[in-house]
C-alpha cells in the first residue's frame, strides 16, 4: 500500500486530494495510513469496518470534494505523470471520462506485460454509442480497459445517482458502463499509465468464474442498450460466452444448484433455437 500511495503523492500534478480508505484491515494498515497522513497534508484517511471493495469506493465518493475522481487499488501504482496526462487530455477534449491503458505485473513471475509502447501512442474520443461499438476490441488491450473502475478519470458528477453494488464481486461490471451512458464524450489515451498487480490472492485469479463474469450485469446492459437503440450484437456474444462459463462452473461443482443449472441450459437452448 505504501508504494501505491507514494505513487500518487509523487505525481507531477500536485493539486490532489488523496483519500485513503482503510476497509477494516487487521494488520499494520491503520498505522501505515496514519503515517502517510502525517507525511503529506493532501492525504485524508477514512477508517471503517470491513465492507468490501464497493463499500470502500462508495465511502471515497461520499467524502470526495474534487471535480474529478480516480480509483487506485491498494495493490497497484501509477506512472509519475498519470494524472497530469489524463487531465491534459480531459482539458483538450472536454471529456467526462478519460481512460488510460495499463501494464500488468505478475508478482509471482516478476514479469511486466505491456500493451502499448511509445510507438503505439494515440488519443481518441468517443460518444457513448461509439465507445460501446468498440468495447470488445482486443487491439491495444482496449477490451480489458473498458470495464474496470480503475485507470480512469471521471467527472464526479457522473456518480450522483450511481454507486458500486456492495456485497458483490466484479462491482465495476455492474457500474462502469452506466457512467459511460451518462457521459457526453469519453477520451482514450493509449499509454501505459496504471500498473496492475496480478497475484494469487487477487479477485481475478482466486474467485469463481461465475462471480467474476456475472450474468445479471450483462443482462441489465442488454436491456438498457436495446431500449436506447444501440447495437447489442456484441453484448449478446459476450452473454453467450458467459452462459458457457456458467454452465461449466455449475458442472464442475456437481450441479449442486439444479435450478441455476436448468436456467442456464434453458437460456442456451433459446439462443440456439433463434440462432442469436
């Protein structure tokens, strides 16, 4: 966590409000939080009972006073110019959300995976409809960048009626797309600004597949985007992939939840019947 917060305090853009949320840690984290607060007057520390990642994000949103917000998970860190670069693109484009690319760091292997280089740098702006049309584009790791809560600068006003669902994994899968729809313009910066740490205990590597890639969130997306007249073909493809994953997860568990298994099989049958 010290590396995480230090990477914020050392940003080239200095006018920051740094909100550190201690979500009921039982190790030395509370003590470290207070040390960081004493180190820099820009740091605000919130201690709370353990409530999960969504609860921590929501508390940060409640107490934030800046016009823009950025989420950084405690395992991760930022490039020195991350926030300055995102703000510069925001000012240039007047975007409501600015998305950056990121680097993955495999802690066990000690290896970095880069998805962009100086030679592949570019900037793009999108309307919400244009952005959703590209959401499954694997080029430059865009597909992965699309959904995460982190690696993005948001106009805080977008969260006025949006909060992260508490008690659930994959909270950003339920939330980030809603913020895109509230935006007039979204900008993308194909530059590695965020360092994402992958380790054995992370949500993506340790959680059940059906919790990381839930059906409920994509069902809601399909319903809303369909009502708005968006092309939902990409969402339907993703939905079928998730159905397949859900079926396999239920089979691996011995189909202990027969009702859930039958529901997934029924949906697959419907998709096949209508060739969706």
